[in-house]
């Protein structure tokens, strides 16, 4: 599955339905994690701006993995 291809994602959701699509998408996200730093999962994503590295659920993304890891170290994940 090419998660970067909107047509492939549309075909998948039409074929398997929204619940199975969501399950597969979550599985893909978990499998794409390349590091966990201070409770934040770092993973690469392809965007219209090129390849970026996201920092967990912070809404932050950086050009390099090192920048993402530095941000994660300076902003530890806090459980509520």
C-alpha cells in the first residue's frame, strides 16, 4: 500500500470500509516510527514540503531527524 498516493487510499477505503481503513492506517503509523525520544514517537512523512520528521502528536515536524529528536528532548511528553 502506497500511503502517499491519494488514489490508492481512496481505493482502499472503498474496498475495505472506514473501520478497517482506520485500523490499517494506525498500523502503518506504528510501523513507520523510527525512534522514541522522551515519550515522543518520531516518524518520517512525505508532505508537499518534502520529507519531514513528525514529533508524536505535537503537531511539529522538522526537516531532519536530528532536529525532531532535539525538539522531543527539550519538550518531554507529559501524561495527563
